[in-house]
């Protein structure tokens, strides 16, 4: 279902409702759109609209994969549409009009109490996860992780002036469970994004923000059996060519606080950012088997906190704990990594990064690099 964003606020109460993508779905399941060239001319007027969604369940486990999902070729041709879709998200909000001169169309997006199913999770694993996700060991499922998922991201928000996503649950999402983005052609369109109190199980990415969206907060979320849990990633070519971007988009500020990670390959990743606070996070079982693998899927090692090209950062009061006993194959673990980032106009060094003495690091191959 696609809805053109015009000059009316949207309030959707979906409590108790289920939206299921059938095997022929080759697009976003629910899409609120102001970006498509065919839609933008219909999004007239200068009024900004608000969009609120509460409750409900979106099941994209049988939808086709998009052309950008991680390791999409590994699932076979039956999961790929013809033509291959650009996006097959569960719920998407594209809040800035399209073209090389976009303008704001969406003010506030609020999403609460939503559940998105990417892979068909068993009831036993759903029960086990909710019983105590903070401390229970990751469930090494053969069926309900991102490797067996349909669709793409769970929730995608682009170009909103502000957004709050809270108290929502994501199972086995193929790409990013929550993907927050600035507009491709205008970094000022999209930001003030808050993700808090959400739960993530068996997905590839948990929360990912790209294209330089400003003022990002991720707090009090729980991640279990995730490849990369929380990330601010600076997109590479060809996006920077198409919008004539000649300088890095620096995200400012960033807060990642009081989150819990249990069995992840990379818990926190921040690229190209200023005024970054990483505090009060608990990362357990770093180096554990994740998504049916003993070794990292995307990276060469397991890492708790990674800052690349970051200035004026504080890393305090975090617990980063490797697994007890002998690990499997190549699973080197590093607690905190601080490095430069390959920017648009050249490398960006990290500077003024303070690592507090109150961080607890144990059972790791290397604490800080």
C-alpha cells in the first residue's frame, strides 16, 4: 500500500491488526511517500504534516528481497523479484519531496508498539527471547534469523524533521530493523531522530542511520543475536556523485546510551561525527556464535565500540564482556576501536576521544586499539 503525503496529518491506530506480505509482494508493504517523481507534484502546499503509527504487526517474511539487502544472493532465486525491487521495507516514510531541490514535507514521525517480522520466528524462540532478553544467551536458531528472512528493512524513515520510534519489536530483519536517513540531495532534511526502548532479535542491522542525519539518539534498546547492532554509517559512492557532495556530512550530536547487547558481532559503530556520547551500555557475549556463524559475517573481528573519524567523544561507564571459555574459529574480540575514516575529500582522523577509566572490559583479546 502506497500513500501520497499531501497536506493532512496521519494517525494510524493498528493495535491488534496484522499486515502480511504475500509471496508476490515486490515493494514496501506500507509506504508513505513524498519522494517519487510521480508523487512530488501532488505534495503541494507549504504545510508540514505529522505521521503517527501505534501498534500492529507487519510480516514481510515472504516478501521478495530488494536489490540492496546483505548477502541477498545466498537465499536463491525464489526470494528475488523480477524486476528486482529497489526497496521492500515493512513500513516506510519518505518525508522530503524528491528531485535535486527537495523540500521538507513531514514534520514529526512517531511509531510506537509496532512489531515487524522478517523471518518466521518460532513461538518457542519468541517466548524465550521475551522471558529475559538482557541475560539469556543468544538462541542459535536455524530458521528465524536474517539469513532466512524476506523483505528488506523493518522501518525506514527519510527526510522527517524529527522522529521517535519506541517500544517496538523486530524479529529476523534481513537488512536494518530501523533505518533513519537524511534526504540524499539535502543533508539538512532529516534528523532529530530518537530510537528508544526497542527490541531486536536475529537481524542483520539493528538501528542504522545514514546520509548524515543530524542529532541522533539511541537509548535503552535491547539487541540479541545481531550482526551489527547500532551504527552511523557514512554512505559511499555513487550517492556522493549524484548530489555533487564534496565534503563529508558530519553528524552532530550523537548519544548512544544505556543499551543492552547480547551476542552481536559489532555493537556500536560511529563514522564521521562530532560531540559523541557512548555511555552506560552493556555488551555481553562478544565473540559468541551469531546467525549460525562462528566467525564474523561482515568484519574481520568482533568489536564492541568502533569510532572512526569522530571528534569530541566520550566513552564512559560501558561494560564489554567476551564469552566465557573457548571460542570457535576466527573470532578475535576487541573492546574499543578508535580509528580514522576514509572521507569524501580524504581521511578524517579521530580526535579528542576520551575513554573513561570506568569502562569494564573483560574476556577480550584486546581491550582498546
